[in-house]
């Protein structure tokens, strides 16, 4: 028996819980506020009160590429937090409610159950990110000028592994803890550490860290040469995919050992 029935079940749950609409809309709201805010900032400063008379504030108009690049940086904080909130109860919540035990009564292995969860949330994350960046790039182009859509999609695809790492670590924690809150808390702390600490631990760890991948993605969105950015991103891509593989199989192993 393949994992296909479980994957279909997970996608049905995304529809019934409206996550299939909620996540893309949240991602869009997260990114599209950046170009809108940057466009309105000069007007807001002009109308600001409390400034000394005669104060002149000059803000250079950013390029469309610069605005879009800064929008991606929000996913290292708010975007990661949102994903953790969505995924943290995917396994832990079903174990606590007894749904998982009902599923395992059927001829469905824990491996297929875990694989279906991971696959579903990976697809949801990838599609949501592509939609959000597509919509944001469209409005950024309207407000600030032309963009290179090749760089838009390349930079977005380059950043997506960071989001998949957040999903994977949260699934891993959810496989171990019976409380969704505990799973979310552990995943949040881990991702804060893994995204912020490695750059301070030496050149090698800085090169393979998720933060380096974020910087490479932002460089592509700003218009850096794709060949140069690819060379820069290669170590960080290898590091992030290695972490995804480690925590994917760790979560699988932990689920196999847990009492349901």
C-alpha cells in the first residue's frame, strides 16, 4: 500500500481547515506590506509632527529589486513563526486527540503517515511562497519599476529550502512531543539558534548556515549575477538540505519509537 491515500487525506484536511487558503494569504500579507510601506514612507515622514522647523529628511528612492529583497527577510522571523504555528500540531495534536491511534489501527505504517504529513506541508509551503512572491513582485513592479522575473523566481526558489527546514524541524519536534505547544516552543528556539548563531561561529559554519542562504537569495533578488550567486549559495544549500535530511529521518525515527 502506498502513501497516496494518506497524502489525499492530508490535502482534504488542508481544504476543510482552510489552511490551503490561509497560508498563502498570510504569506502575501507578510510580503506585500514591504513595497506599500516603502512607497508611503516619504509621505509619512513629511507629515510627521514634532520635528524641528526646517528639518529636511531626504530618503533615496529604492529600486524595485531592493524593495523585493527586503520583503524576503521577513520570512526569517515572522514567516518562520507562522509556519511553526501551523505545523506544530500536525502530529502532536493528532496523538493527543486520539486521531493518530485510529489511523494506525488501519494497515497504514507510521512511515507512510509521517511521509504524507511532510509531503503535504512541503507542497503547501512551496506553493504559498511562490504565490506570495509573485503577487508582491507584481505590485512592487507597479510601484517602483521593472523587475527581472528570472531573478525574482530564482531568488525565491533559492530561499524556499530555509522554509522547508522550519517545516521539517517542527515536524520532528511534533513527532516526539505529545503537546503541540511543546513541539512549537522547541522548534522556535532551535530555528532562532540555527538562523542567528552560526555566522558568529567561524567562516565554515557561516558559509553553510541558513542565514547565508537568505543573504544569497536577497543578492539574487537585488540583481546579482546568477552564476556568482549560485557559487555563493552552493555551500549553504548543501548545509540546509543536510539539516533537512537529518531532521526528517530523526522525526521518522522518533515517531516509530513513540507510544501512540
